[in-house]
């Protein structure tokens, strides 16, 4: 996030709220990270299906980490970028999971440019 903020520069309001995620998407794609790759960024979903970007009624994820590089690979985590006073609520995390077709075992992680990381509505079970 430090590189994202440095590239975008100072700002506030709605412009910052769209510039930061757009720059993050660009950098994440450039890194071609395992489990995210080029396609795991800024995808739209509706009721478990990948749909056309921005389709009415769909949700858009900032980044999805999968156990592999294909769309069929299981989702391990979802990242949601926030700026300013925006917060990822447990209700929004549940909505994201519903549209992705995943359960509460998949963490939805808030990446906030000034507050850092925060996993929402996760249940962690230690198996020994």
C-alpha cells in the first residue's frame, strides 16, 4: 500500500477512493503474484459466478487469492481496499462471500491505506 500511495500522491474524497484501488490493481497485476496472477484483480461476481466487469447487481473484488491460478481454484482470501473513513463491515464481508459463493471460512481482509490490515468475520479453527 505504501507504493500505491506514493504513486497516487496526496488526496482526499471520492477521487482518492477510486485512484488508490486502481493503482493497487495495476501494481498487483505487475507483480503477477502466485494465487492472484493477472486476472485475480478487480473482478465482478454475482451469486457465485464471474460476470462482466461492473454488471448491475454484481460485486467487485479488489483482489482474490486462490489456491492456484485458474478461476476454478478454491478461494483462500479476498482483499478489499479502503481509504479515508471507509470501513469493511461484517455485513459487506458476508455480501462479498455470498456473491463469490464461498463460506465464512474464507477471510475478507480490509487493506486500509492508513489503518493497515483487518480480517472481517473470520472463524479460525486450530486442528491438531
